[in-house]
């Protein structure tokens, strides 16, 4: 696999290079908020019912650091190849928005938990590229505002929920690279169990910082003026916003204009970015160390204990599927895209076996017939629904074994799979109950073939006259006559013998 570095990017002298750094805000899956005991199960709860004096910022209260959120952040940093700092310091970030009741956000600024990591992504040409991770730090989320007519309503249930901010280096140079980076990052967060990845629910929010520069600027190590697009809640919107900003900034500079450092939003209806406000700088937030929280000390023993809990990450799992089980890369990519799917696949393999190409045969069935049923049963293309299916891994293995042993053929196997999906019954039970066992008795097959040939003399003559494409017609007639239960290999061979005879 070829590793792409910034030095290998070719840029025409008169073209503009896209430069993107990505900020991702990921809600941490904990039972309580970042600095108090209020529950984080606020989804669907009445407004302002998951609050207390601490997350409301009342005078005289003291925050307490959520250990589970710290460990989730350290685990994320380890998965992203970061250095885990021995000391992390929480700071106050001041801004006067109505969804932030204290008037400041507790976050990490100069001394984050995790720094200097990287995430490797696959490129369309088969190569790979390493995207630098500048920092992974921990902070608290804000509340939510809802605009109704002339009024603005504030719901502070979310205020104070633990939030990781994952900041990449400016190593992304196309909308496709941004999409690949975010997809890979979300998969890792789900594998770790630290974030749900549900963008439509606001659990994962993306903010690309987008700029363009010329070849001369890059040669001097300079960057263009960046524009930040705020709170994008789908990877498609990220890709569209980056592509739009690339065109807008390039056209503006080409026409002699100047790109301003601003915050933009994405207008889905008009498919364009829109101005929100001027971009703040660090000094505008008046950062200073949080006086109510001591520096957080992270021991090597603590980090090693968290490291021991790391699961097999998606990249390593994909390599194992390919190298040990012989899976095609495309199938391996699909099967590792969700940890629940990968676990299901591994459990079926454990029951089915690994010899004679069995894992690839299983992959073929899972990524086609099985996933078709899963998608049709749910809303959208969410494979996490696999946790709710009635077919147990051992039953899936038993179905494939029935086909391997020629008890049923693949056509019948599809019907049995549908019945299993609807009822949860064992495949052998369905085959016996419905009388779906494969017909391998050659006398029965001969009888059906002879009946078909006798009923189609004109087609037989055309076939024997050289129109060999009619073989498919006869084969289809035979499978219909046997209700799809004939052994396809034996039937094909015998049909060819009788037609040629």
C-alpha cells in the first residue's frame, strides 16, 4: 500500500490546493454529565429536567471530573496513536451564549489529554494516507436553543454532557479524503464504545476548517485564510460544504477578492454555505485555568490499564479477515464497518469453519442476501440493526452447511433464509416442514427433462442447429418443474447430455 504524504501531492502552478483541518465533537457515552451527577439520558426527556445547580452554573457550586469520560478520551487517544500527556489542565472558555448558562465552557486548551496522533485512511486508487491528529481533548457540551416565531426557547438538558473534541492537522486535500477520514473515525469510536456515531441525533458533529492556497504559497509554507463551517450533521453535508467552499474561495481569489475568516453554516436547501458570524480568535475567549479543578494527573499505570481494554480495531480486524480467512478487500471493508456486524460474522465463522473458502462463502451471503433483508427491515442503511435479527450465528452456519452438503441448493437457500429471518426457526426445520430438500434422484431429473424436451420440439431443433443460448431456456424450465429443488450442477450436466443426444 502506497502511503501518500504532502510532498507527493502534485499541484499546478495556477491551481488552488484545498486544505482542510477537521474538528469533530463526539458526545461521550457515560451515564452522567461531565462535572455533575445529572443523567445523560436527556433524549426525549421534557426540557430542563436533567439539570442541577452545577450544570446550571449556580454560584458556590464545585464541579467534579467524570472519571469514565476521562478514560474514554484516553482510550480514543490510544486508538488514534496519540501521546497521552501526564498532566492535563481544564480551562475556562468564555462566551455569552444563552445555551451556556455559566457564561463559560469548561474545556482543555494548552494542556489537553492527548496529542500528536494519526489516523490512516484508504484512498480510491488503492493507496493510503496518514491524517495527523493534533489533539483529543475533553470538555462539556452546551444546551440547545429552539427558535419558535419571535421567541427563542432554551433546553439545558444537554448542557454539561461530556464531549470529546478531536482536531486533525490540515492534512485533508479533497472532499473524498474528508469523507474517508470521518467514516474511519466514526467506525473507531463505535468500536471503542465511546460514542454512538448518531449524527442525526447530534452525537457526532463535524466542523471543517477550509482554505485554499497556490503552489507558491505552499512552497513558502503558507496557508490561505480559513473558513469554518459549523455543526454539520452528516458526512454528505461535510463533503458538499467542502466542495462548495473550494469553488467559492477559488473564484473569489481569482476575481481579486479576499477570503475573510468567518464562521459559515450549511444551507441544505440551497446547497451552499451561508455566513453566520465573524470568526473568534483564542484571545476572544479569554482562556485561563479553571480555578475550581486541579490539574489532572495521568499515570503510566492508568494508561496501560486502559490500553489493555482496547478492542481489536477495524483496520487490524480487516487485515486479519483478509490474511487469515482469505476475504476480498471489498467484503472485509463492509463486514468491519460496524463492530456488531464484525462480531456476528466472526461468530458464524466459529460455528461454520474456516477451511475450503468457507469465510468468503459466508461473506458472499451476508453482504448480499442477508444484508438485503436487514436493510428492508429497518429505516435506512444502518447495519447495527443486525443486533435485533432473529437468526442466530449458529443457525446461519447451519444454513450454509445444508447448501455445502447439497441438502438444498442456493436458490432454495434464499427462500430458507427469508423464512429464518421472519420466524427464527432452524434451517433444517424449515426444509423438512416445507419439503424443500434438493432433488438429486437422476431418474426424477431425467423424467422432467424428457417432458420438457417433448413439449418443446421447435426449441430443441433450434438448439441442436447451433442456437446454444436456448440452453438457459431449458434450464429455467427444468428448475421451475422441480420447484427450484433440483441439484443445479447435476441437472445442468444431465440436460446437456440429453440435448446433445
